[in-house]
C-alpha cells in the first residue's frame, strides 16, 4: 500500500520560514515525479512546486525565489523549504507523487500552513 505522509506545517509569522517533508512508502520513490500543491477554501488547488525523478524543478510564479523543492531518494522523502512566507501562502499543502510511465498518482492528506502575526 502506497502512503504519503506530510509533516512540518504550522503557524509562522510573515517573513518566517518552514520546511515541509513528505515521506513515501510502498513503492519505488525514485521513479516518481513529486509535487507540492496547496489548497485554500473556495479556490482551485494550485501546483506550487515539482521535482522530476532526475531532479529538475519547476515553481509557480507566486513562490519563485522563496520556495525550494528537493528530494532525498535514500530517505524516500521530498521537501519544500519555504522562506519569506506571506499571509497569502496560508493553505493546506498536499504532497503528490505521479508516474507518467505507470499512469499512477498518489496524494498525501495534507499539512496546514498558517502565516499570520
């Protein structure tokens, strides 16, 4: 059974930093593209950052220069380092694993990030 477990969310003041983690189990992590999405009530789910199996990264314009996605294949974990956080970054952050080759996709349950003074 494939599982994605996020951690690292919480309450932070504007300008602060957080690091989210997503640990994957039950399949071969290194073959999956890993993505971080975020969701706020009444808005569409937004793709924040992606990292391919080979390590290529992409970011939403709203987080470029502030967020960094990385992966550790030895630990089956993907990270999202978030700096210079803004109130508009407040959301539930969800980890996603996608394999175009296998045609499979998995989601974590999400972790809440709240940016507020």
